[in-house]
C-alpha cells in the first residue's frame, strides 16, 4: 500500500471511531450499541476468521488435489508449494493426512482438465 | 401467513398466459433458428416474460383439475411476482453475457432452466412445483456437463444424483401431505408433521443448508463459464422462495441459516478455485436469507426476498467476472492466477461492484438488503444470530472483496497468454453492475416489490457508520495478515466426502472383490469340468490308466525321485472313491431323514 492509501485508510478509521463518540447516540439497548463496538468487532472478528479458517483448513479440511481420484493423477512434484502470498503452502499434511489414499503425488490432472475445459466452454 | 402472502383473492383468468411460457416456447424454437442468430434470439424469451409480468396482477390464478386433484399451475401474488421479475432479469443479463456462445444445447437448457425456475415460483400446488423442481435439476446439470471434461462429467453426475435424492424426499413429503390433508395446495405448513419435515428437507437441500450443501460448491465451479452464471441465479433462490412460502417462521431455519453462513465463511477462505470461493459465498448469502425466513416476522421475509433479489444481481455479476477471468486466462485456481491488474484490468471494476455488493458496503445493493435481515434479527431479539451474521459479513468481505482481488489481480503475472474478453461479456457485467449500484443508492423500486410494506431507512447515521467501522477495521486486519490467505493448490473436504470418499472403497468391495471371487470360482469349475470330461470320455480306460500308472512307476522306474509314488497314487484313488461313496451315503441319509422320517 502506498503512503497515500495508507493515510486514507488511517483517516477513515480514525474518523469513523471519532464519529461514533461525537455523533447522535441512542440509549444502549444491545451489546453492540456500545461506542465503536463495530470497529473492535471488525478487527477482532476478521483476525479470528483468518486464523480459525486457516487452522481448520490445515489440520482437518485441506487435502491434496488428487484426494478423490488418485488413479488419474500423473505424478508431478513441486506443485504443492506456491511462492508469493501463501507462505504456508506445502504443509506436512498436504498428501499424507489421516486416511489419505494418495501418496505424495502432485496434482496436475485437475489443472489440465480445467485448462482443457476452459478453452471449449463458451 | 399474512393476508397479502398466499391468501389473495383468486380468480380464474384464462386470458393470462403463464409467465414461464416464453421460455419453453423459446427452447422449442431456438434449435431451428440459424446458428448466428441463436444468441440474440435467446434474449427474446426473457423480454417476453418481462412483458407478461408487467400485465400480471397479484391475485391472478389459473386452476385445472388433474385426475382427482385440484391443480393450480399459475398463482400470482407479490411474493411470486418479485421472484418472477428477478429471474427474468437474470435470464436477460445471462443471455447478454452468453451472446457469443455457439452451443445450442447450453442455450436450450438455460432457457428450460429459467423457465422451470419461473414455473416453480408461480406454481400454486405442490405437484406442479415438484415437476418444475425436477426439470430445473436436469437442465442445470446439463450446464455442468456442457463443459465436456472428465471432472465436470463426474461433478454433474454427483449434482444430479444429489438433486434426484432431494427430489425423491420432496415427492415423498408431497404425497404424504396430499394423503393426510387431502389437498396439494402450496401454502404455509402450520403443523410440524412428518410430511412437512420431508418437504422441508427437500427445499433445504436446494437452499444449500448444511449438511446438505456440498453439491453447490462441487458443481458450480465445474459448470461452463456461462452456465455458472445461470446456476448462481435460479436453484438456490427458488429454494428461498419455497421456504419463504412454506416454512415462514420455522424456528430451525434461523439456526440452519446461521450455520450456512458460518460454514460457507470458513470454506470461502481456504478454497483455491475462484468460482468455488464464489459458490461458498452464494451459500453464505442464502444462509442470510434462510435466517430472514426463519425469523417469522414480516420484516424478516422482506429482508430475505430483498436479499434474494439483490443477490441474484451481484452474485451473477461475480460469476460473470470470474468467468471472464477463466475465459481470458484458461485458469481458475487462485494459486495459478496473479497479475491480472496488468493484463485484465477492465474486469476488476465490475468484479469489485459485485464483491462490495456481497460485502454489504454502503451504496451497493447488499448494504440495503442485508441490513433489513440484520435489523429483523435484532428486533426479534436474536442477538447471537445478529452478531454471527455480522461476522459472516466480514467473512464475505474478506473472501470476495479482498482475497480474490489481491490474489488474482494483484501479485506477479503467472502464465502469459490472455485472450480478449468478448464485448458482450463486458456488457452483461455492465448491466448487472449498474443494477447493483442503482438498488444500493435508490432501493425504493425494490421496496415496492416486497411482499409486505416496509419502513426501513438503510442510510441511517448508525448503519453507515457500522458498515464503515466493520469493513474498515476488517480491511486493516486483512492487511496485517494478508500473507495467510494465499491460494494453496489443495482442496478442502466438505460433506460430499460422505458420497465421494467411499466411491473407491465401494469400487474395491464391488467390482474388485466380486471379480476375484468369480476368478476363483472359474478356476475351480474349469478344473472340475475338465477332469469330468476327461474321465467321462473313457471311464474304463481312465481307471486302467490310473492302475497302470501305479504299476508302470513300480516296474519302470523304481525309486526315481521324479516318479509318482505308487502308494500315493493308488491311495489318492481310493480316498477319492471313498469320499464319493461317503458323499452318496450322506445324501441318501439326508434324503431318508427328510422324506421318510418327516420332521415333526
């Protein structure tokens, strides 16, 4: 983020919090009528969502792409770890999770199928 | 159910054509038109439907007797009209987006799909609803198969099986309900009978309520680029309509809808395929609508159908933009996308309109419709649900408006060739984006379509401030932890595990075990038969040969290690003869015991 946009964001956030203190206030009927409740909720909620989702994905839900049909997947190494934003790719449970049939194979078939399909779709 | 919903004055007006008729006529005529005009001809049925709808009034009804039952293939009230309008608009926008398409099968099935969705919405009785419901499942499955890859073929097969199962449950409920109550009229189910529960399960499956939701994220990403746009509009929204009419105020829907929103939120952040993320977002938004229906207040139903209306527009827009990305790059996995800001910048504004719409950003349609549901939850005293839905809003913002744009349009380019996006795709996105913005800024036309009167001001000081704080600070959190949200080339297991994972086990248990068993039987039978034939050809000679074997061995090669031991040979002969005798004796004994001495 450039300095300009960072400033815009900071000003927006600070203004929104200040406005909830100086603006018209109604009597606090619910928990969320507290001042700047949604600022806190937005930040904490977002952090919680990111970490809980990632944790569930890593330790329970995510498997290698040939999980459902290991027959058709030609082995291709080095497909698991993508550089860039995903700093955590290639987790240990990628292809050896509990009860996984798939050996440490790659996952080229999905990509090929998608590529082929995307050409003739429409 | 309220006065305006369901119990309007019924008149039989045969001069009114059912509004779904143009779609079916169009599907009939389209294959006979020249190939080049089919894309344009596709746009006529939706326009015809819009024209018919403008002449329809709430309260119109068309009934006929079928066998012993009073059927009502056309029942118009404010609830069905609203869905009629948005379905016709969605079909038109989808038609513009698919103008370049040269695939008659897809065009015809899309028309039939839209027509049956309309038919389901205007069905006044459960049997008519069921028929359209099933046609919808079949025609939409074709839009998955039309991609013509192995993956889409398998996915479409699972899709159709799941929906046929849901349809079977629905039909069971309908039949049971008809027998119990003596009527097939489709109205609010007031009592919690078994029949009503079965029908509810049938509807909930189409509304992607957990744990019956996995078909959605399984099939939508595998559909064709244009097919997914239609699919995102009709199936789940028809289910929301059916729930709103039949199960208005059923408490369990509040829980189910909130669960939907939360499950979808988690998956939308760990899924890699761009349209699979969108499919989970659809599921989450439908969860909002299901909550609105379950709350049981007029405001809740208003919010649910308003959210369905707005959702058809901005979710269609999201699928269109994602489809444009797939069309241009040939890639759909977020881990394979990147740097589109340089190669495909024109799609981003349209995508962002849809994404901010789904996030409930001020001046976008979702801000208004989601606000109605949330306020209805607060008024109903459902504070936990209120907070969970706001959490799900953060999740939708995070997945749709931050994660996908940053992964697909940000970062470094991956892969070089980018095909140009046809003008009509851009036009389709433009129409949907315009409507999303229009309804966000000026929601009065939407209000006037709602089934109940609504007094709701979305642009109150506190509501706007809430949204700005919530989304602003969510953005801050995203920016700090953005490295966590990358696309990983892995899949996320969902409840379709239940029927996908055992596929291999059942293959082992089925074909492989059976084949092995047949192999053993075959070897045994061939061995025995060969022996029998050999013996039967010349039994006396065989006996002599068997004797001679012993003698020959004794005389010619006494003690040679490779010769058969005479003792063993004759012993085996004796043993087998003895066994035969014993067998015959046993059989005689059993025969004697069973027949001569009958059991008492």
